[in-house]
C-alpha cells in the first residue's frame, strides 16, 4: 500500500514552473520596481545587440526540488529563444537556497560554454552577498553580452563597488541603446516570447554565501 503513495509524494516534490511574466519574473520580491526596470532594459539592450532572448526568474525557494531539474523544466516551458535558432538564456536564482543557475540554448553554446557560464555566476556572487541584487543581475547581463559579442562587460569589481557605480554604467548603456533604437527606427513594443529549447543546452550552476 505504501508503494501506491510514493508516486504521489514524488510528484508533490516537484516545484511548479511559474508563468513567464516578462524579461524579469521576480517572485521573491528582491528587486525594487526601479531596479527591475533597469535590469529589464539591460536585457532588452542585449537582445537587440545579439538577436536572441533572455529571461530572469527569481524564486523564494526550491522547496526541496533540484535546481538543475527545475531549471530544465522552466526552459522547456518558457521556450526562450527563437524557433530554429535556440538563441536564448534563462538565469534562475533561488533566494533562500542561495543558488544560481544559467541555462544556455543551443544557439549560444559556441559563445557561452560551461566555463563562461560559471564565470558569470561566480561574478554575481559578491554582489548578492552584499545584498546588491540589481548589481549582480546587471553584471550577468553585461558579461553575457560581452561573450555574445555585443560589447564589453561592465567592470564592476568583485565586492567593493557600490550600487551607484553599477547604475552609472547602466545609464550609459541605455543611452547608447536608445540612440541605436532611434537611428534604426526600432519599436520595442509587441515583444513575443517563443521558439524551441532543448534540455541539452549548456547550463551552469552555483551558489552565493554570506548574509544579505
């Protein structure tokens, strides 16, 4: 009889995949509205420069689930990247577990291998340990943009840079993007997420310690 209940409990252990709410889905509430907007604009700039797509998911806790299996389920449901190109990335952060994972689509594997994904995650850690989540996400987006050939990554340092320096870099980044938009008459509206994503895409995971 006990064996009959095991599949039920196993299924309950899987954390449900949330609905895609935009470029940043913050279910843990770690970003202010202003910071969230800054990160979303940075992702938009990366997308325009690379031609691909990126999304960030922040959850309160994995609730005992595996970050790797959860991230694969998110990738399969959200399908970030364009159909036939798989040119996308999903950055997942679990606040209470202090874990980070970056899933890379097939189309970006050549530019962002496992080692580079690890570099991005390790670079985020010092910002997160200081409670500077916006800085960590901006670092990740900038570094990913550098690897994809969309421009240099921001030199944000490891642990001593302030949030002001992060946002100063971002402000310059956005001004450049706005100029490009105006020059090319590109409208940012009507954005549709879609495409195909395989679970075999590159992925890298890690954690961040300390308080904050």
